[in-house]
């Protein structure tokens, strides 16, 4: 089964050490090596800083393009879509089951600071599950 791991971090959270921002590349590389050695890593990339984001929306046929930092902020966003934490990286893993994906996600340092989201990926035929 393939799973997408989205790694999130809230830079405004006082519980998140400033060290994480400086140490992130090393943490990401170490995690990628760990899941790579297991043979379960399909793909993974770190994202650029969210200040470089471009957000595209089409509402009532009108194209709206806004620049970072987050898709859920600004006057064009809905009140219920506010987003402070942002994705810092993603990994696609090919694991035996969800329990194994959880085990691997727990190894990522961001799981201790904020969150690692796991989403099963679908094939063109539907769920692999």
C-alpha cells in the first residue's frame, strides 16, 4: 500500500524550538535515509519556505492568484480554512499496512514538534486497502 506522509510545522508555536528551523535539512535527510534503507521510500521532497507560495482559486469564474504564505489566510479565504501550520515536506511510502506507515511517521522528528499526516493513496482502480 502506498501512503503519503505530509510533514507539518507551526513556526509560530512557542513549543517548537528555533533549532528545528536550522536543523530541519539534517532531520529530513536522516529520515529519508532511514525509510530509504527499509526499501519503503518511493519519493520525498522538502518544500521551499511558504512565503514563496502561490495560491490559485477560481470563484464564480474569476481567477484569483495570491502570493504566500498560506492558502488559508487573507481576505479571500473562508473563516473555517485558517491555517497556521504549514507543510514542510512530503514522503511517499510503500508499506505493508497503515500500522507500518504509522511506525515510520513516528520516526520523523516533526511528529514530536507538530504533526505528520498519513493519507492512503488510491490507484486508478480505487483503494488498495
